[in-house]
C-alpha cells in the first residue's frame, strides 16, 4: 500500500507531491500547445535533473510556427523525460521519475536506460506496447491522484490552504505498484 496523502503527519507537503508539484511547475515552460509536460528526476530523494518538452536549441517553437505532425503526434519537441535525462550530470541507477503525463514507449525505454527504478505520473495514456515494456523492465508506474484538471495547478504548499479545499484526496491509499 502506498499512502498518497498530499500532506504528511507533520503538516508538510508529502515528498512525492512536492516533487510532482515541481514537475507541474516545469510543464508550464513547455512550448508545444498540444501537450505541455514536465519531468523531475530524483535520486535518494534529491532532485538531480528536470526538463519539459520544448524545441531543440535554436529551433522554432510550435507556438510560433505550428506543430510538426506525424500520425497525429507532434514530433518537433523532445519529450520532457528526454530533456530531463539530457540534463543529468552523473550516472545513476536509482532514479525516480515524476512526470505530469504517463511516458510514451520511447521515453519509458530511455528512462530505463538512464537508471530509473520507478515512475510517478498524473495524466494517463493508453499505450499497450509501453505497458508491456514496463512489465518486462519491471518498472512500476504509479498514478498520483491530482485534484486539479489537466495538472494545471499546484497542490498548495500551505497545509491550511490545502485542508480548506474539499478536494476529496486527503487520504488516498491504493494498491501499488500499478504496472
Ligand atoms: Zn508541437
Ligand atoms: Zn515520450
């Protein structure tokens, strides 16, 4: 059982929610209007890299020139997970990834290559190949309850502000890992 209650017993923002809040903040810098995603990588509960989906350096942004669509996917922007991995300064074998949207097949594989042991996400996407790969890699993917639509807003850092909202996720326990 994972306890995914956002506020811990000491009235602090619980660690997984703290890091996911950062991922939600990072996603706001994304430049593809179809989907903005943020990714935080931690090792031993410390932030080691972060990224969001945006055009490669010196390339035009989707917001300015439109998306580059193939099979109904925009292929211009490296995904947030790839951006975060490329920001790693060292090798790790115990990473936890916090991603605002469930990784795609390619990013799951890249996260595994980078030493990721588990993945937290908010918004789910159906991808049976990705799920099969996650099972074969034995990487748990854990969906975090998030009280705001499309992960657009942060969980309040102030526990009083949090408790004053009737968002229905004060205590969330679920069977995990969910693969
Ligand atoms: Zn785009
Ligand atoms: Zn991806």
